[in-house]
C-alpha cells in the first residue's frame, strides 16, 4: 500500500509558467488537503476537499486552484507561478471530518522553486 | 484566528532522557489535536491524535495530554533514543472541515 504519492518530487519553474502538482491516495479517504511549508511559518492550508466534487479555500488560496474529479486524485495548479510560491508542498488525506476518522496522513512533498 | 506556539524551538538531550514538548494554542474550541514528527527533507508522520473529549493518548513510548480549556498539549517521550531526532509538530483541529493549524515545531536532537 503506497498511501499518498506526490509528483514531481522537485521542480524548478520559470516565473509565469503554469504548473500542476499531482497527488494520489489509495486509502479511499474522502477528504484531501494541500499545504505549503515555509521556513519560520510552518505549514499552511491552501485548499481542501471534503469529498469528491467539492473543494474549499484554506488560509492561503490565492494563486492556486484545485479540482476533485474522483476520490483518489487531488491536483494543485499554479496558473502563473511567481517566486513567492517557492515552497515545499504537501498533500494530505483523512477520513470524513467529524466522523471519528479525522487523522490526517501526509505525502512525501514536492519541492518547488520558482525563478 | 488560531495561533499555535511550541516551546522549546530546539532541544538537545542525551540518550535515555525522558522529555516533554509543549504546545499551546489560543482558541480552545478545538475538535481534536494531532502530533506529528518530520524528518529532514521528508513528509509528516502522524504520531498521535487526541480527541477533545480525551485527556491522554498513548502509543509506545509516546504520551500526549490535552488540556483543552487552558489551550495546552504536551508530548511526553520516554527513554529517548537517537532515532527520535526529528522536528515535532502539533496541530489543533478547529473543525469545520478538519482544518489543522500548525505550530513551527520543536527540533529535537538525541545524542549518544
């Protein structure tokens, strides 16, 4: 069982380019999340999805979009990357919030550098 | 807005010591709280999840306590080992969609 996989592992991107970070989970979790981790700021929630077909905004959603076409996949898109989006991005998943299966599990992360 | 503080920011101890990591949060209206460890360059590994109705949760050498009314949680590590060296993060869950708020962590080094 792989758990959560993320791709790519790392990427260097020119400013203004479009980029999609991929996330797939095989735990049949209903909820999925995207966080970014920056030195001194900790992890911050970008977007989340409580179930397939629905998404919501987190603390720092500007410049990012997500979709949730099915249970397993939750891609994060940067439409036009800027240097301030240089960060480590983590995808996470959990059971349905509020039903006693709230523990979140994290993927290995994608290190993104925008030049 | 929930704010999470973890003290100390860094800690270095000799192998075998029992130690306590502290976490405080400003909004006590939480649903649960999760403790993670993060190794350098890696993702987060969930250690313990403690529900708001619980006061303690144990897993092996780890024990997490929660005092929701005072906005505090502690992670107790018994008989520390070099393999425990990592950054430890606490994250209270404010509910409304399982939104975790993270502290900046305690960086632990256990020396031989």
